[in-house]
C-alpha cells in the first residue's frame, strides 16, 4: 500500500513538472493558463506544484446542473411507476 502511494505521489509530481515546463516554454503566466483551463489560479498552481487536487463537488458544474442531478436522483425510475 505504501509503495502505491509513493508511486502516485511521484506521478503527480512528474505531471506538475511537465505542466510547469510547458507553461515556461510558451512564456505564459499562470493566470493565463488558468483562464484557458477555466479554473482558479490557485488550483492551477496546485497542479503545477504537483499537489493532489481533490474536488468537494463535481468539477466544472454549476449550481443548477448539480441541483438538477440531485432532483433526478430522488425521482423513481420510469419502470417503477
């Protein structure tokens, strides 16, 4: 188990290095890259630093989409009507 956690942390760090290297090669600022990805600058910097990013809600969804999904969850399946 410890071995797999270590391997995952190494992969995340490698991805962070690749993301940062690509940004520096293109001579872009972090805020430009975050805007292109439609994420907060802080989250982009977390990716770049190789930190594991977790979401509290479904990523890239607004309130109404989450509301609709939650509402549909309580509705019965059509065959059960």
